[in-house]
C-alpha cells in the first residue's frame, strides 16, 4: 500500500510540475542583430537560445545552435563547431532547416560545402535577401524573404518565413510558418529527404545495435561499431505510439525525441499542423540523429504504394506550419499533454 501511495503521489507531482510549466508566465524574448555577420541571436529569459544564420557561405538559412532552457545544446555541433564525439556524417545536417531533395530536379537538401564544384549545378541554393521584421517581447519574431535558386541564380521559388520564439519555465518553443511562391512552374517530386529537418545532439541518438556505415558527400565512408559508442541514449515516440526506429516512415501528428543529457531529461517535439499538405506528415526520423518531418516523401515511405508530387504553377503558393517544443528537466510532457499542445497549435 505504501508503495502504491508513493507511486500515486509521484504521478501527481509529475502532472502538477508539468501543468505549472504550461501555466507559467512567458519569459522575455530578445532578438539582437550581430553587427558583423548575417546573424540574429535569440535570448529567452536572459539566456541564449539560438541564432538565425543566413551567410552566403551556407546553402540555406538555419537556426543553429539550439539550446534548452538550462543551456544544454540540443543540436549537433558539426560542421560549424565540432564537439568531442560529434559524428561527422552528412555535413548538410546543420541545426534546424527547411528544404527539399528534388525541386525541378535540383537537390536543395543535400547541398553543402562538401559538394565538388563540378557537381554544384545539380544542387539548389536558398539565399536570404531581406529581413522583413524583427521584434522582441513576450514572443520574439524574425521574418525573412529568401529565393530558392539554381547555380545560375535563377529563381524558382520565393520563400517568406516567419519565426516566432517563446518560452516559459523549462520549455522553449519555435513556431515556423513558411510560404513558398512559385516564380516558374515548380514540381516537388516525391523524395525521401525533406522538409523540416533537425540534427540532434549526439546524446539524443538511438544507441546502435548494429554497425553503422555513413557515407559523406565526397564518398568517404565511416563505420561506427555497435556497442563502442556509449553516449547515445535517445528514443523516438509518435502520437500514434510508434517508438524508436519504428517511428521512421510512419505518419503522426507529432513526434518526440528524448534522452538524458547531463542530469536532466531533454526532449524535442516537432508538431505538424492540420493545414499542411498531406497531413499528418511522414516522419523521416533516423536513429543516428536526423529528425525530419516530410509530407512529400510518400513513395519511399509506403514502399511505392502511393506517391505525393506537389506542383505549383507560376504565382501559386503553398504554406507549411510547424511547432518545435524543447524541454529540459526531471520529466517531459506526456503523450496526452502533447496531444493538447498539438490541438492548440492546430487552432493557430
């Protein structure tokens, strides 16, 4: 009986703790432009949260690095600032980004500094040309305009993205709304690599049960032997109850990766929006640390049973909305609580 009462009390304490986190007043968000770089820093409650980077040396704008409320870096450091133990595969996996593998035959997803010059014509580039708005307060905002171009600088798509940052207690939230407007006829041909991507910190990877082989964009192969890497301790869970590597290729309204970093539990949840094309999204969630929502990869995710090609005529547009929830503490939100967060986000 004592054991039952203790467990019941612990459960109540967990629910109360998380409920308080949701009810707390929002922390102040500050957006500050770096005077020397194409970069904005975002602080929440006086602590660094993330930076919006859009230099010409990176093939797309990104949020990098991303921190939890306690200052834990939840994204991989490589390739900009490699940390001890960082895997060095997939150099195009940088922070949080948004692009796609096949847009009129151009690969925007896999483009990086590692692509040889003679092959760059096969890849697209997202170039930020205007900062439309920044504001600080209970919520911070960064809005920008960018062009999806080929290597001749011909524009395929105009992108308008609005980032909204907020936080309270042990939670940090990124709301991203992106509208893509076609300048010419554009076809997003069903492909595996897309659309909203995040490369998580090494500790949040799933422990490998088999040897893993990684090939970078130059063809170099790295093999990690199973059981030799003791850092990863992460796991995935979706709104449909899929866990671990079984989350990959399945559809769900949200997916969460979680694990222990230091003494705390850290989790990152990506929430799909009901207005997005092909809702609920497929999850391109890999154990080695790639965490992506891709509604346009239906063919590979269904073993060729169906496909989802998106065509935009000149002047047509499409909008995608996502929420990213980052938490650190002794516990993270339950599935029921994430369902409520998703329902609230779906009303926006």
